C-alpha cells in the first residue's frame, strides 16, 4: 500500500523493547499470510491482501514489527521461522509479527482483520493494533466503527468491549467453516469517546513502547 511519506512519526518514549507499526507493503504479504494461516481456520489468501493494498483510497492496512534488538525472543523467533519456511516462502529479514486492516464504508469504518503471531500473544500487542485502527478511524472522520468476530472468540470479544464495542447482531454461518459471526459496533464521533480512547492509549503505552510511522490520511492526521 502506498501512503503519504510526509506524515509525521508519532514516537512514544517508554522503556525498550520498541515495537513499530507502519503501513503494510506488498513485500509484507508473505509474512502476513503465514501469520494468517496460524491464526484462522479459514485464512485469507495472499491475493486478498494484495487486492486490499491496491485500494489506497478505501483500505488501510498496517503491520506490527518486532523490536530490532530483542535478544530474549531471538531463539523463539528462529523456531517459528523455521516452521514457517515449510509452509510459505518467508524472508529472513521480515520482522512482521502482526497486522490490522480497515476499510471505509460510507460513513463508517470497518475493521476487516486483526491478528498477532501466536508466539507474540499475551503482550497486549493485539490491543496496540486495535488502538492503531481506532485512532486511524477517528482521523478518517468515522462516526461508527464496526467489525465481525467469531461467536466462540471470547478473548477478542472482551478486548472489543473494552474499547466500547457492543453486540449488534449475528451473521449466521458467516465463516467458511459455518461458524456464526457476531457484528459489533461502537460510535466514535463524540468527545466522550475521544477522551476514553486517550485514556486507553495512556494505559497501554505505559506497558508497550512503540513507534508508529507513515500512518496518516493525506497529511490530515498524525497518530
């Protein structure tokens, strides 16, 4: 995906390690689809991500990069990379460990996908990606943010409720394996929600140090 290069970086200065969130590029797709296969029983194909990356006016996709100098996780990362090389060609240089995507649908923003590699879960990195998506949605002027979540995914539902999402309905047999999807939504166009999101951001950044770079919509917003 091509995004404006003039958007300013937003740097949070907490203790290392430093995670980086940036716009997804076509070269990231092999690593993203590998994580997709580990995360979902009915994963997207690489062609689906490439299609979304081509819709630069309506789709916004981001990747989460592991810290460049994280010695504690080097051996773990090598282990999962060795396994992934048997599944899909993956560059040794890739640091992608998660991703999130959103689409503009009229007056709302829809979060289309979000995932963190299994070896990196439990570190609040999924919440970091969700926060990125929510702040970008606000920057795009959305009044409503929606998403679908598996009926059985209690962990994700709990996180979404933390950010104000509420159950709105059921899509029967939504997933290719036949499981139902819950439709969840949150209104984000009021000052109260912006204050809530700022509080959530402050709490999260006290535990996760990150830099978000190249994230912005036509230079009108900086996250």
